[in-house]
């Protein structure tokens, strides 16, 4: 009697231990997934600003922007537009490229050395975002080195951007004293923000016009063009095909000479 109940208890224990092992295995799997989950998830996450950032941003705003953009960023007649709803992306673009704070009222705010560092820029952006929402930049990598992506970016660039910024990205004049600037100094985030917010005479390329991936392809193309001064081929001082031909020629001649001498020596 006792032994059979003990066996039942043992049985139950064995059954339960199976469950325990299963639970442990599942838990382990979950932890491993969390640890090795693809980063693309974080990539799509929006940057979440802390209340601290918003407070710091407000202080910076009151120090440097309020004269033109007004208390609570609602704008000041003849000085600066309302910033309600322009979003963090617009602030990051305007402040990050040094366009804001604007020195004086001019036809077009121009790029100049940024007055605020990256952290302060994001704090200003967080503050403006907290007032009226609006577009934000995605966090994470905005550039790819994949050849196909770059080629696609080139196609999209010629279609959407080159009419104003020129094929060589040097920029060009527009009507009434305005101009599309050169893209040489633009960072990945500047490019994304410019497309997302369409400063001044530039059209807005929202996610319906150019998807996130298409924007990233354009960024990849623009940045690859800047670095790409490589004429190709084997890098003999990176001076192009003429010295390469010379090297091949010399190696070939010397090879032939050795072969001739060898044959002559044999006979
Ligand atoms: C001297 C006045 C002046 C000051 C100071 C100034 N701005 Fe501006 N801001 C302007 C004007 C004028 C425009 C519109 C110019 C344009 O369209 O290019 C503008 C445009 C902007 C825009 C673009 C709005 C949009 O529609 O996308 C943002 C963002 C911005 N300012 C942020 C700031 C921030 C942040 C500061 C403080 C660091 C600041 N500005 C300081 C005058 C000023
Ligand atoms: C209709 C003309 C036009 C088109 C098309 C256009 N842009 Fe622009 N772009 C402008 C103008 C004008 C400015 C300057 C805005 C300012 O200074 O406030 C500008 C500014 C920029 C800047 C900021 C450069 C700097 O000084 O940091 C970037 C980056 C940019 N554009 C990228 C693009 C890309 C990428 C495309 C294509 C998807 C594009 N633009 C299409 C007119 C255009």
C-alpha cells in the first residue's frame, strides 16, 4: 500500500519535473531571444526623451529662441514662425546644421557652425516635440554599404533630388535669391531630417513619398558618392588605370625575358 502510494508520488513528481524542465527551457529560450533579438526592432523605435531633457530643452529655448519663436513656441509676428507641430526632426535639422538660431532675418537661413552640441540640440528638439508633437527621426543606422541599396539610392536621387541639388550634389540656385545648398557637409541625420521636414523651398518627402528604406537608400548613395574617389582596379597608389597598365606591362616583359633566357640556357 505504502509502496504503491510512494510510487504514485514519485510518478507525479516525475510528471511535474517534466513540466519544470519544460518551463526552464522555455524561460531560457525567452532570455536567449531577448539577448539575441534582431536590432531592427530597436532601429524602428522612436527616440524617447526624458522629462529631464524636456526641462533642459525649455531652458535652452528660453535663452536662445524665445525672442523670435515666442513663449510656448507659438511664433512672433515678423520674427519667427510657430514651431507647434514641426517636430523634433525639424529642430534637429535647423539647430544641428547651425541654421538656427538665425543671426538676422535673411531670405534663407544658411548652414553655419552649430551653436549647440548634439545633446543640447536633442534637448531643444525634445522640448519642441513635447509641445506639439510632429515628425521624429528614427534612431539607429541610416546608411547601408550594400551595392544594390546604393544603386537604388542613386536612381531615387536622380529622380527626386538632382533637379535642385544637381547630379554632383553641389547644389544650385533657385528663384528669388534662394538656393539648394551643397550636400557635401550633410550628415546622415541631416539628410534624413531634410527629407522628412522639407525646409523652406524643399518639398517634404514623407513616408508616403519615400519610404524609410528609400530614404536610407538615398542617404547611402549620397554618402558613398562623397567617399568614392576610388578609380577602381588594384590600388597601385590609387592613381588609376595608366600606372596599372605599366605595371602589367613591366611584369609581362620581365617574365618573357626570364623565359627566353631560360630556354636559351637549356639549348
Ligand atoms: C532671429 C530670429 C530667430 C531666432 C533667434 C531663432 N529662430 Fe528659428 N526661425 C526663424 C525664422 C525667421 C524661421 C523661418 C525661416 C525659414 O523658413 O528658413 C525659423 C525657422 C525655424 C524652424 C523651422 C520651422 C519649420 O517650419 O520647420 C525651427 C525648427 C526653428 N526655427 C527652431 C529654432 C530654435 C530651436 C531656435 C533657438 C535655438 C531658433 N529657431 C532661433 C527665426 C529665428
Ligand atoms: C525643389 C528643390 C529641392 C528638391 C527637389 C530637393 N531639395 Fe533639398 N533643399 C532645397 C532647398 C531650397 C534647401 C535649403 C533649405 C534651407 O536652407 O532652409 C535644401 C536643403 C537640403 C539639405 C540640407 C543641406 C545642408 O545645408 O545641410 C539636404 C540634406 C537636402 N536638401 C537633401 C535633399 C534630398 C536628399 C532630396 C531628394 C530626396 C532633396 N533635398 C530634394 C531644395 C530642394
